């Protein structure tokens, strides 16, 4: 199988995981918005596939999930999330490739990606909500980007580096 074929198959796998993981929290919507299940496969996609394919997986996951399952709502949530998750995938891939190859830089790549994605989420939210007549306040940003997301942030910080390190040890990624 060619490298390109493997990368496309892996992108499809991460996209499928992004579509399916939210079903684990779907019965309790407030839990899903706190555990952020779509973020994990997108961030992993960035680490494994690099920035460009990480961006594609991130852009497609919330939009496709909205189209297929009606959640998240297409406007404004899925649209805003597409930019946020696209930033996560792109940043994780780029930072992981350009920072030194020591294991501690996996955490730095992840943390910077998470901060960058949340900044993109806030910026896009302020534009889209502002255009629809809903002001996006600092309190909304703080609640959405940090306070409500603490459980998901913790899960990401614990789970993603463990998976990336395991893939590196198994020589399934560089």
C-alpha cells in the first residue's frame, strides 16, 4: 500500500472516530460539551498525519457530523467548531514536526495547539455571533474555552501524549 493511500485511510479513520466518539456522551449533551470527544481524534490526526491532513480532518468532522446526525447544530456551532478543530489539527501537525523530537515537546505541541484552537474558536465565534446579532462576551469566551472544557482538557492532556508516545515506540509514526 502506498504512503498516500495509508495517509488517506488514516485520515478516514480519524474522521470516523470524530463522528463516533460523541455517541459515548450523546445521551448527556452537557457531558459532551465538557469532554470534547471530537477534539481527540482531530488532535491525534494532526500528530500522526501532519498539519495539512490534520486541518482537513478538523474542518470536516463537525460539519459532517452535523450533516449526518444533526449534532452539533450546523449554524453556528458546527461552523465555528470546523474552524476550531481545523486549527487543532493543523497546529498539532505543524508544531509536532517543527519542534525538537524529544518526548516533552509532544506536550508543548499539544498545549500550544489547544490554546491556538481556542483562540480561533473565540475569534470565529465573535465574528459569526456578532454578524447574527449576538454579542460574544469575554465571559462567554472564558466559560466556553476554559471553564466548561476543563474535563476535556484534562482528558486530552492525559490521553493524547500516551497514544502519540505509544505510536512512536511502535514505529507507527516518526
